[in-house]
């Protein structure tokens, strides 16, 4: 159950960061960059909390 929550939470946070990046790109503003960075860091934190192998586990496994 913990891995499912970690996987889902990590994807949701990354999706929100991606949406925020689109807003920053369209407005040519970096005003929300601190929030963007926090969302990305929290995404990784949630994945690690879930035991790894979540949203980015497969990607990192391919790169190794």
C-alpha cells in the first residue's frame, strides 16, 4: 500500500510542477520557481518514503 501511495503521490506532485512550469514558460516569469522546486523535491521525497521504485524507479533503473 505504501508503494502505491508513494507512486501516485510522486506522479501527482510532478504533474503539478509540470503545470507550473508551463505557466512560468507562457508568462516568461520565474516568480513561481521556489514553489516549482519544492514540488519537485517533494515528489522525490514521497517516492523515497514509499520505498523507492515509484514514479522514477524504472527510469533510474534503465540509466544504470
